[in-house]
């Protein structure tokens, strides 16, 4: 889901479909500036740069006026790159036979990591002041980080739900 950073669901199921996921989440980076805000920020900054840049061009200090134009172009490029990185996402699912983590880059490339849920270990690194700083899934000689772009509150809720799903699978032997 685009509106939330963590879209997770658990299904305790009654045994229908042996490989049906009991947990699925789509993780997306948070972007506080929407499309309308993007346009407003660019219009306001563009107006300021145009007014002051024009003033310096007219008064003969043309290098300063040109730097206002470069500042505006730099802001535009930075915001565009930020939106591009916001297209990254991760899909995480846990079933009785599989822990699947799919990572999608902003360019659309996908990397898939599969783990046996009975061998998978979910590692969480915490900082006393900041909370969870990183999350990893390891097992069978390989591993991957999960949700590195999430904010602290979303990391906490994801860690609780994902850890609970792994525990549920391991208890159902």
C-alpha cells in the first residue's frame, strides 16, 4: 500500500493451503513531501531565486545571480532523486515452508532471498536511545537486511509482527 510504510497482515488459518503465507508485508520508504508540496516548494524557491537572481544580474553582480539559478537546479535534482529512491520497496512473507524477502530497487530490479523458516534467525540491533537501528534475517549461510529505510516506529511494529510470525511457524512443528 502506498499510504503506509508497513502493510502487514497475519492469517492464523486452519490448515487450508499448506504454503499459504501467515504473514505478508510490503515495506515502502516514507516521503513526507507529496506531489503538491513538491510543486509548492519548487514554485516558492523558484520565485525567490528569480527575484534575487534578477536583482543581482541587474546590479552587475551577475555571478551571484547565476548561482541562484544553480541553487534552484540543485534543489530540483535533489528532490527528484529523493522521489526516485522512494520507489524502492520490499515484500516480506512467511509461510510454513518459506520465508521470502523480495527487494525492489528504484530502477525496478528485484533481488529475492529465500529462507527455511525453521533455520531462519531474525536479528534486531537496538540502540538504547534510538530503538531499533537494523534488522537482519539469516539462515543457511546467507542473510539480508530488512526494512533499512523504515522509521523507528515502523521498525518496531514490523519487528514485532515478523518475529511473532516466525515464532508461530516454529511452534507448529
